[in-house]
């Protein structure tokens, strides 16, 4: 019995997200590598600033990749760009695992970061462009779920190697393991279907039809849903090509596009202001301030990774039911609340009080934060930006929004050690406040994008006001819209009022 089209498409998206396992693993494994005595000896006993730069080089590399990855994805396609990201990551991971000095680590982390930056941007982009509207959220949030799997693997391998190995093996083996997920992705990515929207952008319209049929109708190019979807994609691409051939100009000159770009950048920057990277990178320092040693911290982080994976699975399950806007707003507010409670605990019961109940309560707050972040914030920070833009601007816009993620992440990685040293627990007040300010900002300005076909988002953002709570825009249920497509109801692109208008503009459109 053949797989249903949605299951097949979901599996394609799942495989494309393999690169995120490397993302999560590389982010998580460094916490157990840095304390290794042989690692310190090999890298010249780096001080806190140098250790922060080892962490930060990964993020700088990811930021650097977004300078070119948007153009690359639009030039050679989504699949070939994912392959290029795998090759760059494998090179960087190999240099890290065989490092002979701190400079090897800097270079290896930077190259691995470039690969991770490419894969983290390209996977949800590809997933959004192959998905049915009704499962698009489930596909694009798979990236964070796979990231969680990578972090979970890193926490257990890091804990096991830190306690079970010694010498160079204690840190070289966990760094070498990061190469494993990228290998099958590099070998098999070209066997997956290309993005039909990219094919349409390149005037490979017949191939786009065949890919849509492969993804959504068991290869039947005459399926009504496939035919309608194909017409809508071609019509939208034709409008985009007529309006402007310069996607960069569209992003900054078109008011609706610029609004979406600012929202995407704000989403990614806001994620770092929740405090997630502080907990991820500097858990031993944080837990030590309330009386928990490094060994226990690494064990607790393994439990934390399990909680994160549960949260990410919950997000994949509910995202196309509850939408994007409400979970993102409430998730920010709840994350801020956990930091409020955690800050009070660490201020009243520092390490010297030796209060075990306070330590347990603080750990529980970090776990609750991780559950909220993983189920509401982390996955949506990648899912929302890729579904806000049209085909002409999506890759370039997502590259810019991803850049905001990496540069803000780097900022937190570099500032945090200094902040811990200068102001101690008061540093956590920043994240307590930002959780609530994030919630208020996105309540005011973030529209709901659940279930709207990608080709109809331009018209949607043109119609919805900047202050979203004042909007009276009805978002059609995704399954209802899919049924309309199956019955041949093709929505006109923005600026096309009728079939006759479409014909006058040279746009192929039979139903409006």
C-alpha cells in the first residue's frame, strides 16, 4: 500500500531536517568539551574570553553563511545548496576533531558554523515549499525537533565521555561523532524532489508540475489539487517577475515585504532575549552559583534535553491546530515568568546558603523554561519567517532573518561571561523583563499565518493592519483551502482582479 501524499511529503521534510541534528549536537557538545583537561592543554589553557570565542566562532560562521546562502539557494536550487552545506560542515567538524591548537578549533568551529547556518536556513525553506498548507507547520517545526534530538544525543555522549574517557579521546570522540548525521544527508539529498516553487522560478514549469504530482498525488499530474496548485504557483511567479526582477529591491522597497522582514528579524532577535543560549552555553556557571557542581550539571542537562525533545514533539503535534501567533505570545510570557522565579531563588539562596530545596526549585524552573521554549518559541522562530514571504524573496529574506539569529546568539555568548562576573544574578533580570516585552510586542504586531497557501500570503499581508488586534481578517482553515484547490478555485495573485486582468498581464489563470 503506497504512502499517502502527506506522509510522503512529511518524510521528505524529515530527512531534509537531518542537518539540524548536527546543529543541536554541535551546540550541546561544547559544554562537555570545554572542561576536559586534555582539551585545555591542547588549546593552551584558554581563559574565559577565549572559551567564549570558541563557542562564538560557530555562531560567526553561521552568520557569515547567510551573506551568500540566499543567492546560492536561488541560483543552484534548494537540494544542491543543502548538499553544499553538508560538505562545509563535514570539513569544519573534521578540523575540530583533529585540532592541534586553539586556532584549529577557531577555524573548525567557524567552518562548521557556516555549514550549520546553511542547513538551518535551507531545511525549513525547503520544507515550507514542498508542504501542503495544512501540514506546513508540522514540517517546518521538524527542524527544532531534530535539533532537540541532536542536543539530547550530545548531552548523553558528552556526559559519558566526560566521565568514562580520559586524554584526547575525552573530547576528540564526541567532536568526531558530530559528523555522523551529515553523511547520509549529503549522500541522499539529491534523491529527494526539488522545490516546485524554485523550479517555477526557473521556468521549469513542466518539472514543477511533475514534482507537485510526486509530492501530493502519487505522481498523477492530472489530479485537481495538483493542477490548481500548479496554476497558482505559476501565476504568482509571473506576477513577481513582472513587478521586479530584483528580489533585494522587492524586500526593501515594497512596504509589505519590508514589514515582514522586520518581523522576521524581531522574531529571531527576541529568541536570544529569552535567555535560552545563556542556559545552553553556560549551565555549569549558572548552576554553580546556586551550589550545583559541573558533573551534576551535565547530568541535569541530559534530563533537560529529554524535556526539550518532549516540548518540540508537542509543537509538531499542535502547531497546525493552534496556529503560530497564540503559542508564540504565551510562550514568551511564560518564559519570562520562569526567569522571574529563578532570579528570585538565586538572589535569596546563593551557593553559600547550601539550600538544597532552593537548588531543586531553580533546576525545575530551568526545566519548565525549556519545556515552554521548546514547545512554543524555538520551533516557531524558524517556521514563521520561511512562510511569510513569496517565492522571489523567500530565500533572501530568510537569510537575513537567520543572520539576526546568529549575530544575536553571538552577542549573548560573548556578553554573558562578563555579565556573570560584573553583576551576577542581576543579569537574569534582562531575560525576565524581555520575556514579557516580547509577548507584548508580538501580540501587537505578529499576524497569524497558519494554513494560508504560500502564494496567497502577499495579499494577506497587504490586507492586515500593522496593529494586528484591530484586524478583522478571517484566516481560512487549511483543510478548507485545500478542498477549494481540489475543486479548481485558484486565488488571483495580488494586483490581479479577474481572469481578464490576468490575461491582459500575460498571466496564466483560469479561475479567480
